[in-house]
C-alpha cells in the first residue's frame, strides 16, 4: 500500500471535485465507477497512447523475443503503478506476470486473469499490419493517434490482441489510475495474473499453478477474456466448455490413379472420409456416436432458467452472418451451448476448380474440434470415438502406415490427438457469483448471466483443488474479429471496462 500511495500521484481538479462531491449514500461501487468515468474523460489520449504501445509488441506465444518484450513492458507498467511484480518462469514456457496490491486488514485475495499473448496473424489478410495499431471511425476512416482532442467512442482500434486479450489489461490499469487519483484503494488483496500462452492452449498453466500455489491459488478468480454479449450488455460466464481435437487421415492408393481406369474399384479416400464424418453427427448437429452422451450431466433448473433469460439476438446474428438456417432442430443458441458439440474445422484432399484433375487421391484429411460439457473428459471423448470407428470397420493407427499394413487392411485411419482439457462450471447461486453480479447491477450494468460459454478456456485449472469460484468477465465488443484478420476494439467497450473494474476493485470486500 505504501508503494501504491507513492506511485505517480497527479490528481486532477475534476477527479478531486467528483470524489469530494460523491453523495454520502453512494456505495463504493457507484462512487468508484463515477470517479473512473470522470478521470477517463480527461485522460483518454493518455490511455490510448499506452494501449497502442502495448499492442505494437508482437505477442505470438512461439515468438520468444516478442513475448519477452511484452513481459518487460507489462512489468514496467505494473511497477509504475506501485504493484509488487513477480515474473514466473518455466523452461520452454512463456512467463506468467503476477502483480499484487495488498489491502490492509483484508484476508481475501481475488485474482483477475488476462492473457497477453495473441493468435498468429496472416498479414496479407489484414487492412493494415497486425501489430501496427490503427484507429478508425465508425465509417472506417483512419484517425490520427498522436493528437489532442476528444475521441469518438464508436471508433475502433485495429490491432492483434486489441480485443483478445490486452484490452482488459489496459482497463484494469486505467481503473487503478482512476482510483489513485480519487484516493481510493482496493477493498481486498488484488492480484493481477497475466498469462502468455493461452492462445496456444495453456499447456503449462497447470505446472505453473503447482510451481507457485501461494500466488496462483487465490480465494476467487475473475477471468477477463472474450467478448461481451451480442446484445451489448455485460456478460458473466459461470462456466466454459472443455475441448479436445483430433486430425484424421484416411488412405487410398499409394499413388494417384486415373479415375476413369480405376474409379468404382480403387477406394476413394475423400468419399470414405466423408462417410466417416457423417457418422459422427446428423444434419441438425446432434452427436450420433453411440455412448458419447452417457456421461453428460443435464443442466440444472437454475442453469436452464438463466439460459432462457438471455436476450434473443438470433435474428440479428442470422443477418450478420448471412445464414438462412441454423442447426439444432429449432433449439435456441443458448440452450445449444449447454450441449456437447462436434465441429469439423477442416477438410483437405485433391484440388478443385481449374486445378482439379481426374484422379483418385492418395489420402484425405480432416480436423475435428470437440466441445465438452460436464462430466465429459478428453479421455472419454477419445475412447468413444475410437470405439465407434473400430465398430465401423476402421483400423486405427497413430503413424504413417507401412506397406504391410496398407495391403492387409482395407480401411485405415490415422488419428493424431491434441491434449485438451475438461469443462468447468461455477454455480450461479454461489456467494461469489451473486456478489459480482450484484456489483454490476449496482452500477447500472445488469449482466447477462450465462451458465457456460460456448468457447473453451482452461477454467477447471482455476477451480482446482478445492472448488475455487471462477467467473468469466469479458469487456471486448462481440464483433471484435477475435482470432481473425482486422481484430479490433470499440473504444466505448474499453471505457466501460475501466468503470467496471474500478467498481469491482472498490467493493468486493466480503
């Protein structure tokens, strides 16, 4: 706290006036949100400047030089604000940055998680360069970054990780700046945890938690990743689906063959793989693998009610995505997310268009993504799929088949499994769940409460080993082109995030 008080305390007249004018009956959350807004309105260009500098540092997990530059920048930003910073390291893993701001007389520690790494970027697909931030107004016109003046809240900052996931990092730090200006301190022991490998599947996060349980086993977690609800309302996610994946290769002849001479006799691997894939799910997207759903725990009544209460944005999304129908046999989107899913994310073989040839190809490949719900596990998914394929007459291999294997087995499929992780859920009526939702409602940001997100984060690790409550709190706009070219952040989402974090920092004091 002494370091916090010493750090850069320039207090603006406006922030002082707002702090002094706060009504005696205002809750800490309401007062902190109002103070954060007043402070932000006079510091928007400074916030943007710091954000642009962080976004300009390449941050793909496998790029160790860029990752280290991010770590150096984050540590400096946190230390500048008086936080106690520790950089955790494991061999061959991007570091985790941990920063603490302790509150006197408070026993509870709440950790706010975000990740500083981002997805790889296909430079040719961007309107600009991924790590050269560009500000554009609502009409798409580029706006100058280094000038004074008010910023249009509907303008967007384009850069890799602008939405996923450096936005909450900047919003948290700006919230602390606003609180410092108003001479307000967090109501609990605040811990910020910034990971550098989330987009690579967090393969070392569990090892880090074993390495430093005193830092990575707080009393509660807020996982600040992802977009807000499509309606524009804040979102609280109380769970996340698990995930695992597999690449399949089906083999045909050892060399390409003329399909006129050998068609209808030599097996075509494209056709065989298509039939294999169609045996996994029906046209409505429902899983058809025998026994696959046996382990699924049905949603609770509270979870079903919460899903039914989520605003209906499906007509808008159909127009945005330009689709004439949906899967699920009439099931609502939010209900569908409570079920397991199998997504065929890639298919590769032969050629089409002007490159097509009258050839039976040598192999066909597909990549499958599984989304898991309680109580499925990656191991159970693997067992069910492999049993199903064997029942259909497939010979399963885990490496390129040799000649002897090819001539003695008719249907050969190679499986290359990813690791994955299980699903997790925090009860909607848990004390911490109710506490966080109440704070957001108090400042006029009644959240959409979703029992589980459709996407996956290793939330189960945050809950270990004693069922620690973990809630997902995103701030990015839903249309931020997450993981895609031209990723962007709407400035108003950043401004809103600053107020939300200030309110939470000031009031989670139980």
